[in-house]
C-alpha cells in the first residue's frame, strides 16, 4: 500500500520540506522478523567474523541442473512470448495437476482448480484480499508464516491466534477456538508439515479440520510448502480429504531449491481459485514463462528431491545429536528444513540466540518469539525455543555441531 503524504503548515513555512508518513495500515505492523536476523549477521561481519547462518530458511545448495537447463532453454524458446499468463501457462498448470495426481492421488482440473503464484508468499498474502472483509476473523497458528498475519491486516481482517504447543503435537486444538470467533471467521490457516516445529499432521487430523470448516462455513487454507521435505512417512495433503471449501498453497522454493525463481501454485475449490485469479490479475503479470519451463522440469524430476532430503536428514541428525550431547531436549523433526529447539531451562529465546551469536561460536538462529504472535491470553508459544534452518552446507553444519558440543556449554 502506498504511504500517505502530509503537508503541515509548520514544515511549509519554516523549511518547505514535506512530511512523509507511512499509511496507518503499514505502521500497524512491525518489521519483518528475518530482517532483524540480517542485522545481527551484519554485526558479526563488521567484526571480521563470518557466522554460520541458520537464521533464514533460504537453501544455499545450487538449484538442480535439470531446472537450470530447462530455464536456459526457455529463455530462447520464449524470446517473443510477451507478458506471461496471470494464472500460469497451460503447460505449467498441467504439470502441477499431474504431480498432484501422482503424489497425492487427487485429480485436479488444471483449467479451473489451479493457478500459478509468484512463490508462496505472494499467493498467501494476496489471497486475503479476495476473501476477507473488514472485521472478518482469520484463524492463524502461532508460530506461523508472517504473511498469514500481514495479509489479514492489509485486508483489514482480524487475526485470531491459536498456539502450536508440544503437548498437542503442534496441531491446532480446534476445540479451543471460541464459538464467537468461529461465527466471525472466514479462513482457518493450517501448515503441515509445519514450520517451524517440523510436525506432520495425520490424515485423521486433516479430516477433523475439514469437518471443522464445513461446520462453521470457514475456508481452510492449507500451506503445504514443505510437503516434500520429510524424513519418515509421506505427509498428506488436505486435498486427499476434500476440495470443497479448501485452498492449498505450494511452492518449488524448498522442494527444488528455487527460492530465487519465485514460482508456486494454489489448488483447490474452483470458486476460491476463481476469486484468487481475479485478485491476481489486478496485482501482477505472472511468473516469467521461461521460469515456468524450469518449474515443469522440476516437477518431472524426483531424483534431485530425494538427494536433498537425504542431505537435510544428515544435517538434521548432526545438529540434533550436538544438542542432545549437551543435554538439551530432543527436537528431532519429522519433516521440513527446520529444528525447533527448546532452549536451556531458565533462559529466554533471545538469551539463547545471543549466546549462539557470541564471537567464539558465531551461529545465527532465530529466537522463537520473533516468529510467534501472542494469543488473546498473552501466551507467546515461541518463547523458550529457537529455530534453526538447515540451509548451510554440510561442512559448515558439521562445524556448527562441533561448536555447539564443545564451546556452547562453557557459556551456559
């Protein structure tokens, strides 16, 4: 949203300088959490120390060759292609539909039930503009992906936070949501496999979520961006349960290390997809078609995904063992690229993150409170945790595990 420009009589008379202020909507939100992580990294770099950065979930491995080659070929193929489709090229939407059928056993119409997005963030944020009216509630898990909240606020909706707690296996306790909130809610967000806890939702739970949505006439928005980073059983999609009232968001950012490419999709109830398409055509011009060519190649290849999963498993196990060796709570995740590590007793999330940032250790992690919102009861469920994104290379991950095991206990 554009900031407002105010001219005050004082500034005009005394120095002629305009006073420029951001819109009240923009002022109502804090800074994006991960920007704060970047600031801490820069402090260490100014001291001549290059930290091992587990802060932001941005894979550092090269995008797979099969994707790069298809994208390079696409640049020539699409040299006179003009603006890309708002909703994705037919070839891309067809590839998504084939992938969903193969992966989840669900048939999707690529013409009516799928649309491309510029990565998940754009889709998640802008989705609210087509669904949420001022004063509508949006039920949001906390900790959770910031655009759930940001999109709600920009659509002038009201976030209602439900905590993700270890005692509930990091599943939303649907029964805890007050009836008065359910009556006013338009959307319930779920995210499984879950960032940051790494929890996976069983199919029986997804069935409960669908029934909850039907009972209260609430759209279920399912963020499945980590569906392909798992370590045991294959995670389910809520599309396996139902399409009616359901919209799923997915992306190739994590599955295929394509964060820079900005390509993803939504899939689900045709009525919701139609609304999203209308919003999208008024906001952007779509992902470049040659990038969609690379995405099609990515969806046709599972070998690179298998390889990345294996590497994430090794890095996960290295760090989990290091924390276990210094007697911290076992935090082994079932899926995703994150560890949701409980901090030592008596310390806050920020305290522990600062210990990790000491020059001798120089490890960047994200305090849980930075990526969590307080519930109505004042609970911040991110307190007492730090998040590690398993994105550094194998060598740096091994070194980080060594520092945690050998150096961190001296500071605790």
